[in-house]
């Protein structure tokens, strides 16, 4: 029974209040109880005042009318003053709960060393609820929920306090009224309130409505919506999807007539009994006017415990809390990585784990305008040098899926060399980059660095030796300096500028310029310019000691001429690192030392550009197909296309 109670979402919600702000939670509960009992106290005070007035009017009678009036006035004033205070405390506590939930969610998402928990379909629903609860799309935000909930709980406290006073009339009277008014919670909730709120149909409607909302409000779709005349279509789609969602939610919350009628009958029967007995007692003289006034008021006050908006608010407030708490528990194991390899090899030598990025390195010799000047450090991280990467009988499937991306992949990437990974869409190129970064562990076989399974060392130690440019690289709405060296308060401007020069991005903005138009003096960049900033971020990490460089379509948004120039610079800046390039553009691929062709999770060709062209296999076929698009000798600017030759 206790476990069932503590597992309820409502219990979890109330347990979060003191965790969000202990002092404010105590004040909230204290004000709620005090404000809740005031109506019952006022009813008693009114009875006392009437009694004292009657006593003072009797011949020779002496009544303490003044004191009774003062007490009644004090209670009345408190009834007017405390509710606004209670509301202010509720709004503040709701904001604290919201902040606590967001903090907990951020930690749950970011702390696991892997990333399977962010792509797990079984956690997707909770993740959506947890992310969106304060946007007001599916219900009131949390700060309003706590205020609404306080209003519902005040009714419960007031009704119970009135029932206590009513016991002075007859012990059974409050029990009858509590049962009849309390039955409305069961009767009306059983009629379907929120019961169908989370069906697949409702969730699908919610996703469609949210997507239509994002289309209308996000800046990225704005150009095409206007260019293709889709403004009206978007508005209509949003209205239609939202109306459908509201219809489903209404259907889930509407009350059946039979339940309403039954509730009315139960309430009517109980109240007729109690008020009938009160009237009979007053007529017979067994109750004086003062007690009659008090008991009638509190009998009415018991009705405050009846079904209102409490259940609805409780459901809306507790759902995101329960979702966040479930995620806090489920995400850690889902995103965990092995701490020991199956073969239990010797641990990799190196410094203790540090919270920041790659440690400074001795670094390879610099080339003017290209290489990042090496930073000085006593760390041994860079002493490990560029790693040799070995994929040994590699198998991998994403969690909760049956499709095997790799099925026995074997590949060696020599230390200090550059290798391109090419293949058709779905061949597993980006998945391979995730495994090399150790965002996932293999489901079979091993990824080895210098012969040691990556699972033999903490992920953060390995990632100090890795830097990458992904297809979906982050565009930080931060100054240029922090885009190149995020999280590095000790970053030297000359190192940052060297990385920007190496990527060809040194003329886009000043280091202190925020790269977002929403800020004062901020600016935005083109897709190609942003890609060069992402390259600069990776090159800065090379200068800080990273020995493995992963480039996932690093020049996809650059023109052919810019691509060739930039990639030559990148190879020069990373010539003493192990570089893995993933690209569909063969003008880039042909510059690397070796090329690996993936197909159906296996290696089908490996060799240099010239070797693979001579073999006339799959690589030659793909290269020739792409080269046909560049059949002309020069482009419209007179630039030669011989980069493909």
C-alpha cells in the first residue's frame, strides 16, 4: 500500500516541493492550512458575536460584544489579506519547482557519457513532456499550476475544518456531508476525467500541433513559408491540428450524464438530511440563534471539498514531475557506457580525468598561417600522440532496433594518417563517427586505440584525444571567441585566431561579436561561414592536444573552390593527427592518404585514390558518376574543375 502511494505521480509532485525550496514549501503549506481554516473560524466568530449581542440585550445581561466584534473583524481581515499572500508564494514556489525540474532534466540529459538515452524511442514521450511542460501548449505552466493547486487544496482544508466545527451539532452530520461531497471526486473522475489523456491518438495529435506551431514561430522555415506562399496553409494547419487536439482532450475530460445525475442525487440526499435536522433543532429551540448561524455556515462550508478543478490541476502539475523523475532514473543506465573492455586490457596511461577539453600539447610543428601554435603544459595527454584506430569484428545495432548497422567490420587506420570513409546513404558512416567518439559502445567486437579497447578507459579521457566536425554542428549563440573555444576561459586569443586563419574564418567577425542577430551588435553567418567556424573549433582542439580528428561532411556547405583550399589547410593543420573524413564529395576525398568504401556494414574497398581508380571497382563507379556533373572545363567565373581530375 505504501509503495503504491509513493509511486503515484501526485505523491511525487508533493515530494518535489521541499526539494525545490524547503523554506518556501513550509511557508506555502503553513499559509494554505491557515488560510483554509479561516472560513470555519469566521463562522464560529459570527456565532459568538450573535451570542454576545443577544446576551447584552437581555435584562441585566452583560455581553462582550466589543471583543467578539474585534475578533470577527480580525478574522475577516485575515481572510482578505492571506489569499493574495498565498498566491504570491504559490507563484514563486511554482517557479522554483519549474527551475528544479529543468535543472534535473538538464543533468539527466547531459551527464550520461553516451547518447543512447537521447535517441531511445521508449524515453521519447517522457522527454517531450519534460521539455515542453512550461511552454503552455498542453496546459498551464508550472508556476500557474501550483497556484491553481493551492486553490483546490484550500477548498479541501476549508471543507474539513468546517466539518470539525459541524461535529459540535452531531457527530454523524460531518460524516454524511463529507461522504456525499467527497463522492463527487470518485463519481466524476470515474466519468473519464483525463483517463484518455495519454492515448496514442492524443499524443499523435499533440505532436502534429506542436510541429505546426514550430513551423509558424521558428525562424528557419520562415523563408520557404513566405517564398512558396504557405503562410495561410501554416495557420490553417495549426488551427486544424490544435482543434483536433482540443476535441480529443475534451472527449477525455467530459462528464457522462449518468455520473452527474448520480452525484447530484447523493449530494442532495446528504444535504437534505443534515439541513433538515438543523432546521428541526432550531425550530424546537434546541439550537439557539448563535449556534444555528454557525452550524449552517459550516454545513455549507463542507461543500468546498467537492469535486472542482483539483483533479485536473493535479494531473497537469504531476505529469511533468513524474516524467522528469522517471527520466532522471532511466537516462543514466540508457546512456551509460562500459567501464571495462571484455578482454580487460591494461589501462591507458594518462592524467586523471579533468572537467575541461583536451589538455595543451607539445603539438606538431606549426606552419605559418595554417597550424595552431602549440600550448605549453605538463600534461601527458598529448604524449600519447596520434592513435592507431582498429575496428575488430565490429558489430553494432542501435538500442531497441533489430537492424544491424555493422556486421563484422574490420578496419585499421594507421596513426598519423588520413582516411576517408565513403559509401551510399545508410552505409553507417555517421554511426562509425559516433562509435569513434564513443557515444555508443559496440554490440560486438571492439574499437581499439593503439591496440587497447576504448572500453578500458573512462570516456572523458578518450574524448580529450578526439575532436570532430559533425554534419549537424552546433551554432553557439555566443561570441566568436567562445564558438571556437567553448568552455575555455583560459583560451589565448592568438591560438583562437590561428584556428580561424587555418579554417579561413578569420575575417567574419571580431572575437567579441555574438554570432546571433537577436543580440545587440550581434551578427549571423551563412551556412558556409558557420561551417568554417566549426572547423576552427576542431583545429583549436588539435592545438590543445587532440590526436584523432573526425570530419563528418566538413565542407558540405562550401563551394568547390573554397572546399579544396580549406581542406588542404585542414590536412596541413592535422598532418600529425589521425584524421577520419566522412564525405560524399570526391573532390575532398581524393586528398587523403587512404579511402575506405563501406557497403552494408562491411568494408568492400580500401586504398589510395589512385589505387582505387585503377581497380575500377565501386569507388571508381561513384567517382565517375559524380565527375559527370563537372563535365565543363571551367565554371562561370573561369575557375577550373580540375580538382576532380
